[in-house]
């Protein structure tokens, strides 16, 4: 995120992203966080920063079927988030990066069995993580 102004809003956005790097979030969630911690920040500022971060590869933006909102995921630590699948806990929202060889095997099996090429960057497997299973 070089060549960007160091504003209070931007610093708060980056702070929020780093605190939530293992889950997805909406622009509304980050807007709520920023406005709780700084005065005078508008939605346009948030969206402009989110768009710029997507362009720079620090955020991945996606829309799930049957959902009205766009979701964002901090990808600065995983610059190649568009090249692998993800799994997400339906309880806590935690995101797992599926980069192992079984993903390639899964994609090949789907292609062979159904003639369908899986789009890894848009594929999210939903389940319940070990931590949430232990709570329930």
C-alpha cells in the first residue's frame, strides 16, 4: 500500500484488516469499525480505500450466491488468493486457505466426473471448524 496518504481512516482500515485477516467482511463492517474510532469519515472514503486495496492485491473482493453484499478478505499475507480455494466456518466466519495438493485432485475429479472446470478464486467450501465443533 505504498504511495498512499497516511490518513487516520486508512490507518484504521489497515488495523481492522490485520485484526480480521482470517475472515471475510463487508464494507459496512469496516465502515462501522472506522466510524466508531474516528469522526468525520464517510462511506466514500471507505469504498475508495477498499477499491484501491483490491487493485493493489491487498484485498480480495467476491460476492457469494444469494447474497446482496460484496465481501472482502485481507490477502496481503496470501498474495495469490485468486489461485486457490478457500473454506469458511459457517459459525465463526474464519477462512482457511486450501493450498494443498488435494485441491488439485478435487478440481481434476470434478472435471473428470462432471465436465466442469472449478473456478478456484470463487470457490468457498462451507463447514464448521474444530474450535466451533468443540463449543457446540
